[in-house]
C-alpha cells in the first residue's frame, strides 16, 4: 500500500545548546489510514506534526509526503490547528474561499463557491455560509476549520488537538463527524491528542511517544470495526486497547515519574 507519510530517523533540536526535542523518530502512515499520536506534554508531538507539514526542517533524517521529499508532496496536505483560526471579518463562506483564492486563482469565484459549499455539506453545515465566526458555537467553528482543510480536496489532514477546547458532548459529535467524512470523502489523517479514549475511538493505529527526548515508544493497532458507535467505549475490547496505550505511556515515564 502507498505510504502517505514516511518519517525516517528524524532528529530536531531548537538550538545547539538545547537537548534534542525529537531524536531518531521513525513512523509511516499508509494512504487512507487514520493514525493518532499520544504522549505527555512537551514530548514533541506538535513539533513532529509541523515537521511533516514542512513548517520546520529536521536537523537529521528525512520526511516524505506521498513519496516526495520536496514541496510537491506538501501541496496535497492541510493542517487543522487546535484553534479554528477563522478570520473574524470574513463570513464562513469567505473563510473557506481563502485557500482557494491563494492556491487556485485561475478557477474563479463560481467554481470556488461550489467547492466551498460541498465542503460545508461534508461537515453538516449547510446554511451557515453567510454567518460570521462569532455567530457560531465552538463546535461549529471547528467544523468550519475541517471544511476549510477539505475544500481543496486535500488527501492528507494533519490535526493538532483540534477538539481539545470543546466540551465532551461536542467532542463526541465531532468524532462521529470525522468518521462520516472519512466514509464520504476518504482521506489520510494524522492527529495529535492527549486524550487516550479519543485516540482509540478514532484511530486505525495509536502511536505512543515518550519525552526527553521525544521518541516513539511503540504502537497499538486498533482492531475494532469501522465506523464505530460511541457505545463501543463501554466494551471490554475498548478498555483493553486503552489499557495497552496507557501501559506504553507509563513505560515512557521512567524514573523521572517514580
């Protein structure tokens, strides 16, 4: 199967005087797969995501996106931050048009609007095109951020704790939304989260990171039928997978946390 992401022996330090933020990191994500990264605060999860996005450059190692180590691969991905970062002076529709205006100036507004409305439909936000961000709930703003990431038909979504600031009920609704989007418009996903339950519920695989320096401790394959209903969280199978992730995390704590 084609690999959407390949990270090979990646090391990064923010300065020569600092210990490495990441050291010897290796991972791969197959096309169409959804992988979650979990680990303690400061272990470099978000840094790794930014390296894959091309915002940062590793000191050592190699990163490929869809087999390409240069900019061609990066044109096929979108980044979804923790904060929706919607422009407050633009309507929902105009927020979605922004990446199209920047990346596809030749097509024109009528084509852009068709793509934007299709993306809003994917996240169940038909009818909010003319609203401004302050008129939306937090969950709706995150749906708009997802739609903005999808509007250019990105094949790879990098998600940096996109649901962390939401209440539990809204977060659960968006978990189901992600699964619905994957069925209607398949994409590859790599998501950073601190929530083990969220990771196990959403992912095909959960990758566990340790700290000081940031490194991969291991992975847990999520052998649960897909798509998933929320009630699966109450099953022994789900609890066992959460326990397996937690066990890996505890191994990474080591003597610093005894």
